[in-house]
C-alpha cells in the first residue's frame, strides 16, 4: 500500500473525549473514528488489525473442531421469553418493535438462537459433539459507554457454542476451548491471565475469564504466585473469621449523639473506636424488594456475592427516598437495630464481633455496644465482603497480589440451562431422548485490539505485536522528489511484497520528521529509511519499533533481514 493513496488521517493531539490510552492512540493514528457515543468506524488500518485477530481466532477455533456460521443480529423476543432472559438481561438489551408490533432485540449474545437452530437440525447422538461459532457485531446499550472500544455499545465478538451428549463431553469441550483461548491470546501477544469468574446473566456454572492485564481495566484480578490461583475479585472467597474469644463481655446497648458523623471514618474518630469495631449498613434494591447488607466498617460489600445469596434480576444501591420509608435517619446513620421485616444479610465477620458501633436510624445518633443476635436478627450470615490483599490465598494460604485487567474472553459451562428451556434434545443409542449439554465461549475481537494498545505503547505511539500489526514494515524515502531514492524504495517495496511481507510505502511529499512521527504513531514493527546513503553507499537504516537505535544494513541484505524477523 502507498501512503499517498491510503486513508490514514493521523492527528497530532489527543481528542478531548478520548479517556484511555488505547482510545487516544487508535484515534490519533487513524485506526478508528467516533460516530456516536460507544459507536465507532473502523478505518482501513483498524480493519486490518481486526482481520488479523479474526484470522488467529478462526485458526484456533477450527483446530479444536469449530465450524463457522453466521446468525441473524435481530432476534425474536419469543426465544428469550422461553429462557426467562428477556427481562433478566436488563436495560443493556437493545429492544425494538417491528411494524406488526412484534418485539425483537439486537443480539447481545446468541445462546437462544443457536440452541433453537440445533434443536431444529440435530436429533441423533451421531451428530454430536458439535462446536459452532461466528464472528459478528454485538449490541449492548451501555448506560455510560467509555474507554473507547473497551466498553462500547456496538462491538465485534467471536462466540462459539458447544453441544455434547453428557457432562463428560462438555468438560472436554470446555477445556479444549480454554486451551484454544490460551493459544489465541498468546498469538496476539497479550499479557493475560485466565481467572475464575462469575457467570452473570449468561451462565451459572463453571466459568473462566481471560483477562489482559492493564491499569485501565475494570476487573480486579486476585492471584497467587505460589500456587497459581487466580480469580476475579467478585468471586474470590474470603477466609472464615476466627470465632469469638469470649474474653469480651457484652455491654448494655446505648444510643449516643454523634454530630456531623456520617461516614465510618468520622464516627470512628468521634467515638475513638477503630473502624473494625463498627458496622457498615447498606440497603440494596433487589428487583422490587429492599434488603439490608452488613459488613465490618473497614470492609467493602461484594455485590456479586450478595446477588448469589439473594437471587434477583437486578441489584442496585437503594435510593435514599426508598430507605427513608423504612427508617427516619437517612444515609449516614443507618443500622440494623429495629428494622422490622427487612431481610438482613450479614458478612461472616459480623457474627463474630462484640460491642459494635452502628447507626441508630436517627439523624446524628449511633448505637454503641451493639451485639448480633441480641440486638438484631439476621436472615443469614454469608461471605459478602470484597477480598483484600491482607487476605491469604483461598487455595494455599499464601500471600496474594492483585492487578487490574480487561476481560477479553470468557468460557462458560452452561449445562442444560438453555437446551432444556428450548427443547434441544437427541436420541441416544437406545432411542431414548436425552438433553444436550452446552457450553458457550466468547472473545471480544475489537476489545482485544484495544487491550493490545493498552499494553503496547510508548510516548511516541503504538508498538504493535508483529502478529497483529496492520503492516509489517514501512519504507520511508527521505525525499519523494529524489528519483534515485524512490527507485530503491520502489524495488524494496516490490521485493518485500513478493516474499509475503505486508508493506506500506510512505511516498508522500512530506518532511522526514512528519513521516517518522507517523510511523511511530501507527506502530509498524519495522521502519526502513531510504536516504542519500542508499544511493551513494547502497545502505539503508533499519529500525525496529521496539528499539531506540537504528541499524545500518546493506540494501542487498535488508529484505532477508525483514523476512527473518517477521517470520521468526
């Protein structure tokens, strides 16, 4: 490709609304352009990167028995109603109504559609196992689309679905895909960790997320270098607290005046008690029900764990108006004493605590010497808090660490959740009807591109892994007006193409500094500079994007050097 003919609109400054490194660099380097909030054009460079990621994905899916198909983006509500997900999926689903008042959605995922298809076409054990996948745009109406391609409303995803005769077959499919995903992200050059995760609205069985490590990531990964344990902090179990020692006698409950003390920190300071002797009281709206959750004052509630013990379609922090219908104190003075029929879920640590401080449900008042069981009753004690770095590894007991990460893929065991709901059955060797066992496996293709940029960049621009770079090499003639320089550049351009190297020839009549800046910004793995010495001494400058210095290479040797590096 010649730069003079290419649509590569580079920018010198970061767009005002680009809130991540990947968004800034992909926009500045001319890979994408914003259409609307969470919606992007993929320009030619961006499309080339996506195509390379897709090729890697296809090769690995096919290597493990995947067959590619393509399903409709527009899906009927009927199937989603049968599985119970039409309402469960929540407000992120784009819903539309056609001219006949029939409801549809823009597919956020395709479990219903693929299960219905297999139900219609597969009826014998001889047709199983089956692994079907597609690479397609998906749609989710994000409340706050942000981080460029990392959390957008339209994105490109690979989704594969496995259908097996029994749990053993599903287990094989699951771990085959686990290996395939490891291969995909390794070939894309990502630094990643497979971690135990929560199934969310898609699956409720075994699942792993593949997380690309990056500071901008929305996920927190807890991991142990000693035993290899890794999990999303949302599901990481906290250790059971030590039982009460019995050394501290329960004191009489007392209400005390606590002016201007609406936070745990302020209450602790005013009453001269440590935060771990206080109770943090939070109210959640769980569908139509208001529930109360208690954790130690210096802990954070884990919403995912709460939703596991109190199953609901939607769990959100309750509005103050809703809470005030039950108590009069308002936020800043909430507590579990005297809540009546409200369900109270408490973390395991709370059960083992004595003489605590909590809100008195009255403005500017708190209780001291509160004791669980005596002063309030709970619906149940559970592990409801967020794991901290002070907590030991739940697998081996050693010290854990944490890191931020971007979810780029996830594998799920679905079991018979969808096949039972949609009648995906087969006849076994004895002619008996059996339910298929399913798995689903997703890779965010466009998100993988963004994650790569988050990991590989410097002050000058993108530093693409060579496996997914838009072009392998850029040839930069110092002067496009010098016929001799251009002749050498044109010959190298032709020779490299013949060897299977993807080449960009920067034939623009621009200053060398502009060309070099664009080359670094775009992130070609190799830059070959053709200047006066190419004409006078038959040498060119050879520079890897990952290196600071140039290397002088003979014109006659540079093609072999490029080929050796790219195909190594």
